């Protein structure tokens, strides 16, 4: 039976890190409501004080919201309606106010619609606050073109602990597959499942010193989840239901310069369905403005997308964006791993083969 690298990394993390501490990002902004600051937001939505409007007009066939939510990530609210909708009102149970989202807005408003056999499907990208620290229940109602309001719907969402740090790169995908996130640092170091730590972190140094030693039986004492890749979901189709990947940096290990973000379908656990994905990048609580691409950036792996079992070479992966950070450590020498280290990694079967 094939032994995947990701499963070994998970075992490694369990042995050496029973509990990880996470840096807290802050996306506080003047004028932000408590709902937006602590829970959710939607680009180009209108925040309204008071109770969410509730009616009794039937219009939805089904509605779903992601069951897992992590700070600084995204979630999908999908509405299947018997008729065209104008707005959706979104709030959180027990919190004052709600967001009014116009559904016939362009894609830049994160609301889009498709039709299929007279069923209208709307997908709303919900931005999760970096301050999120608990599970919550989403509440929402819809409004049709005649101004009629539906009854209230609720969806319970489970909190997933994840790091935010000073720079956070999050990948969210719509179903249970092994989609990988890659961040290329300014000096060329690739952070991914096979090398989860930033180049200037102490964890990176410990791992590389170990790989260069002859003492492979004594595994290094590093803490998985304190920095770098801390969420690696559905590794090798070992389904965990998180459907997310997360990489974060603290100031003391961040490089100055241009970063690249890539995604890859490592294992298409169900090739009969398409997979939507969204990448979101936040620096010191604010969405970064990319040099290329968009932020958040959304895309789709179509039905039948083949497995692409790659390492850090990025062959066949999809480049999402480039962005520049104008402060941090000046990048030093290239961090390209030597052939010897590649062989060591493959021989030990911890870091470069799934």
C-alpha cells in the first residue's frame, strides 16, 4: 500500500507538536461593525444595523454554507432558487446587524449566478475575519425581484484553528479533494507540504541541519503549526472535511520582495465533479494588492481534472498571483535544495514524496 508523504508529515506533527500556538492577525478598521470585525464580510456588501429582514415567501430549493471556518479564510454560501433573486441578507446568530449583498452584481462583488433547468444558482464568497475565534451560526434570508423576502435559514459552522501572523495566504476549495497551496518566497524557497517552513524560520534551519546529518533515527524537535503551512487538508484523499490550506508568516521570518502563490490538484478524489477554489492573501490585516492576478482570486478545476503528483517543481500547477512586501529580511542566497538533499528526502520519505 502506498505510504503518502502527507500522512507521514501528519504523524510527525502529532508526535512533536500536541498543541500549536498561533499569531493573531488583526483586521480592525475604523467604522467596521462587530459583525465584520469578528465574524464575516462580503466585498461590496452593505452593512445595515438592526434585525435581518424575515418574510414567508418560498423561493429557495436548497441552500448550503461551508461547515468549516478558519480565521482569515473564505467560505461559500450557495443558493439554489426557483426564481431570480435580487439580494441575500447575511448575518450571524446573536450578533447585531446584517450584510445586504446584491446578487446580480458583477463577479467583482463576489456574487454570481448560473441557471440550470429553471433553477438559479448563486454563489457568494464570504470573507472570514482574522479575529474569528469560535464556531458560529450563519443566518440569511433572500429577496426576489419583486421585493418579497424569504423565511430565515441557518447554517452551523465549525471553527478551525489556524495561524494568521503578519502575512497569511489561505486556500479554500469547494469539495473533498487534495488541493495543494504553494508560496514561493522572494529568494526562491517554496513552502508546501514537503517543506512547510519559511526560509528564515528556526524550524527551516533545524530541518535542514538534520537532513545534512547522518543521525536520521533521532528526528528533530520542531513544532508543526507555529509557522508556515499549518493546515494541509485531505492529504492523499484522507478526508478531514476542512477543505482548506493555510500558510502564515511572522515578521521575524518574512523576506522583503515579491512572493508567488500557486495551487495544484495533487489528488482528484472524485473526478466526476468540478472544484471551485479561492485564494485570499492578507498582510497586517489588510488585503494585499497583487502585481498580477487578483485578491481574493477564484478559479475552478473542471470535471475530470487529472491528479498532478508534484513536489516543489510546480510543473502543471496554476499560478494565482504575485505580490510584493516592501519590508522584511533582504533575501540572501538562493534556497534551491541540493541534489543530495533531494535524495536524502526521498530516501527518508518524510518531506518530498507523498
